[in-house]
């Protein structure tokens, strides 16, 4: 049983929060697939599958994104031993944007060539990244929340990566109105590339300290 000092009576174990977060991510990932349906009113299966292809591609993009966000959550919370009220609230705000992914993904799946549809998904992802940045920045700035031997620089690095990804998603919104395919390129190529390059650069920078 975890014990707390009198000065930290407001701190609690993050176990229930982590379980709740895992459940929300699991439900969101499951709901994504519910919008994948064969078009009604046609008996031509090859044609129906072709018509469903845009929605399926959007499903793959959003599934990979949300799964990647969950992996970051899973790895980052290993460094957190306690949570306070503010961390809980920030995490709940972050989960708000997780629960919106099935909706915004369904909008893009139904209207894959509409700039407004892709802008909705980009805005959803942007708000998720900003709220995730707030979670990791807050945790990194309050050492009393961290586990013994926790890597403070890891949380700081994840916060910076979320900020970088958010920058790419900001660009995706005006790009969609120039050419909707540019928004898809931003999601599929630029976001993962910037995330990977940023992670490597920050990791090397931290190693030199």
C-alpha cells in the first residue's frame, strides 16, 4: 500500500487514472471501425469496396495516430508516481479530444475531398496535441509527481514533440483549402517525420547534457 507524507495528502496514485485513460483510448479505437460500412443500394461488391476505400484509408490514418498517442501516454505515465487535481483535470481535457476522433474521422470518411472535413480532423488532432503538451509540461514541472528515478527529460521531450506535431497540424488546415491532398500528405508524411526527427534531435541534445 502506498504511503503519503502529511505534506502530500492531496497526491494520489495514478493507477485509476491510467486505467481510465486506457479504457477511453480502447473505446475510441473501437468506435473508429463502426463507420466502415459497404455502401447500400449496390450489389456490385468490387464497386462497393472501391467506394469504401477513402473511408478505410482515413480509418487507417486515424487509428495509427490514436494508437501512437496511446503509446506515448503509456510510456510517459511510467515516470509518474502520483497525480494531483490539476493533472487529473488536464488529462480529462486531453481525453475529451480523444473521444472526438471517431466523430471527426467519420466526417472525413464521408467527405474525403471536402476541405472543411479535413480541417475538422486537423483541428481535433491539434487540440489533442496542445492538451497533451499541457499534461507532460505540467508533470515535468512538478517533481513531486514523478516516480523515483524518473527521467524528467523524457517528459520534457514528449511535451516538445507534441508541440512540433501541433505545428504541422496547424499547417494542415490552410493546406486543405489550397488542395485537400496536401492535408493528407501532411498527416501521413510530415507529422510522423517531424515527430521522429524531433525525437531524435531532442534525444541527442539531452545526451550531451
